[in-house]
C-alpha cells in the first residue's frame, strides 16, 4: 500500500510543472527575455521526449527493473526542476524540459503497467485522475508563491516534492513485485509487432481520437468562449479550467463504478453522458453558467476513456505485451495532442471557432465506434 500511495503522489506531481509554468509565463517570459509565444517550445520538447521515452519503456525495463527506472527518472526530473528554478536563460528551461519529458513518458508507462496488473480497474481510473489534481493544484501553488515570493520558489517546491518521491520509491522498491513481472520483462516487441497485435491498431486509433479530443477541448475552449460565445476573457479563462475539473471528478466517480460497469461499460456510459454537455455547448445566447455546465459534463463524460483503455490492455492484448502496448498508447496520446490541436486551430481559421461542439461530437462518436469494433472483434476471436 505505501508503494501504491507513492505512485499516486507521483502522478499528481506529473500535472504540476507545465500548468504552473503556464500560470507564471506572463512574468517568466520577461525574466527569461523571450516573447510570450515561446511558451510552446518547452511544452513541445516535453511532448517529443515523452513519446520517445514511453515507446522505449518496455525495452528498457528488460534490462533495468521498473522501480529503478522510476527512481532514476524522478531523480533526473528533480535536478531539472532545480535547474528551472535557478534558470537565468530560456535555453536552460528548454534543456531541463528534455529530462521532464523522459520522466513523464517512462513513468507513465511503468506506473500504469504496474497498477493495471496488480490492482482492480478502479485503481487505474483513480490513478489517471491524479494528473487532473496536480494540474489544478500546480497553478494554485504558483499563484501563492508569486504573491509572496517569485515563480522560482514554486519550482523549488516542485523539485523538493520530486526529491521526496525519489527517496520514497527507493524505500519501497522491494514492494514492487507482481505475478507477471518476470513474464512481462521476457518479451520485447518492436513497434511493427505491436501494431500487428489483433485489434490493437483499432484501439490505438480510438486512443488517438481521445487524446486529440482532450487536447482540442482544453486548448481551444477559452478562444471558443471569447470569440463564439462572446464571454469576456477573464471568466472565459476561468471556465476553461472546468474541463479539467470535470475530467478529474469523472475519474474519481468512475473509480467507484468501474467494478460494476467494467472497462467497456465505463467508456459507453461516459461518452453517452457527454452528449447533453455537447448539446449545451451548441446553445447561443444562454447564461454563462449553462455553457460552463456543458463544459463540465463534457469533461465528466469523456473522463473514463483513458483509464479504461489502459486497464483493458493486458486482457485485450496480452500481459506479456502490456508495458509495450501502454507505452505505445501514451506515445499516441502525445502525438495526437501535438498534431491535432494546432491542426484544429488551422481549421477554425476557415470554419470559425464555433465548430468546437461539432468537433467534440465527431471525435467522441469515433471513439465509441472504434472501441465497439474492438469489443466485437475480440468477442468473435474468443468464441
């Protein structure tokens, strides 16, 4: 149990740095001597190295034990956060971002694989709610530090938090044991072999659609509210955080329902729940709280998709391929967010910012269709 709690605390910390950096960026960019638009560079660096590390996690775990991977990468991230805290130049932030990406990708694969194999589905759902908690707390910590000190102080706090996590993982290293640990590290598969697993490409497409949906709705909601719904910028920024709150609350609630509904049922129930939220977003000339309710319901509805797909990976595609499959899914999630979010921005220049509800509906529908195809295909294979 102490190990599981530490993993949960780590996943909370994964939501800290760059939501906090976003909150501090209006001041940070001046201190670092770069334009406001440079904010996307360290985020892109993190995303690229998250993809690389998550894809490599299964292969590395064949030679290095998973808990050692977590201890090593968290230690690297600790150094990186200290480096950001004392950064005097933008290139230093960018260099530190490399190791934050490696930590994020490797540990997302390793941590999800461990919890998926050793705990019931509810624990996987709750695990994936932790990022939302961290993403919510991170800007609050930053705001408190900037009010009384500077943005550097917040990164010092995050660095110390990571340092304590590394010490905790080292202390609980011997608890990292699963019935399938030896079997999982025996099999190392290439990307082409993973893509050749029956029905995995279809599930991967569903996961790509989800990450695209989450990336679009979190990145473009504020612009949608200001341009299409004529809400002032300050409340629009506040309402855009309702999406993350909805996702976080949805995963906490989903954890209590997961044993009753199962992974398939969670995805179906969640996406159906999102429909009324999408409907509210299509309404114009309504009070702001109606639109905010729509955003919350959308976030709540789509929330179970990621944990349900990840938890079902060992059962659907084999325990021996579990970490490789999960790592590939995490890589696809980052690729989806990196590519589809800016592509959607280009589409809105022609179609208008008001297409957000339609985009959400199309992507949610694709997720439901693709996951049902997987369910049907695996059912036929077993029969």
